[in-house]
C-alpha cells in the first residue's frame, strides 16, 4: 500500500493549499533588504560597537547584509552602511561567481600589512564617486565568524583593498577621508552639487 500519496482533496481545498504553498515559498525566498545610507549620514562617521553576542539573529543579519549588498551591486558592505553601528562586514569580491569566497568579518583587525597599491575605489554610500586610493598591497586580518570563532584571512590586490575599505567603515572612515585635502574638497563640492540638483 502506498504511504506517500497525498490524501484526496476537493478542488477548493487544493486551491487553498496551493495558495498557501506559494505564500510560504515567497516568504522563504524573498530576502529582507536593507537600504544603504549615503554620506553624510552621521552613522557612517561613527565607530561601530564590538559584537559580543553570536546569536541566530546575528547570522540572519549577515545573510540580509549579503542580500542587500548584491541587490545594490556591491562587493562589500559594512553594517553602519545599513544604519547598524556594529563591527560587522560582508565581502564577496567574486560577486556571486564563487560562493566559497563569501567572507564575513566580525570585529576585524589588521594584524599585518605589506606593500602599497593605488587603485580606483567606489562606495555604496558615495554613489557616482570614484577616486584612486592608496592602500596596503597585502594584509592579514584577524576576525570572528558568525559563531564567534576567531580566524585569520590574508588577501592581496582587490581582496586586500576590499577588506581595508570595509574595516575603515567600521571605524567611521570613508575612502574620501583617505584622499588629499584638495581632492577631498573637490569630491565634497561635487556631492553638494548633486545634492542641490536632487541627484543624491
Ligand atoms: Ni564603502
């Protein structure tokens, strides 16, 4: 006797069940997206709080940060950028190409650095602004994962730059703060113009 066949339902009950299943599927697949705050929101200039509780809610928030980052077409996102002043950042320099490269850094610290690189950077909190920034060419970062376990991550080139850019966010530093005074003033003037035109 078959044991896994569905009990027979009348068509109204079938339709109700189908509607319920669709609702459940939508709820499970629709990620909660957080809006990215823009400069000069004061949360971007604040040092994030150290994370001390590694709860399922934290893991959930990290997933939402990845979803929000991908939706905004970014390769890195720091919690202050979604208005949460905590030391959490997510990075995926492969942008969904290689899931094993998804990186979560909680309470990260740079413990070693070498060399120099100068490349153009952008930031989800500074749309349309792209400037060359000098960074370390190679870094070693010590951080905690969503379970609170400590680990070390080394990176060079784009990964080093992404980690340094995101760690800066956790300390209230934006990439425009690393430009020369003259360049920074030009960028700020451009932002004021965009603001005036309602394009910011
Ligand atoms: Ni940024």
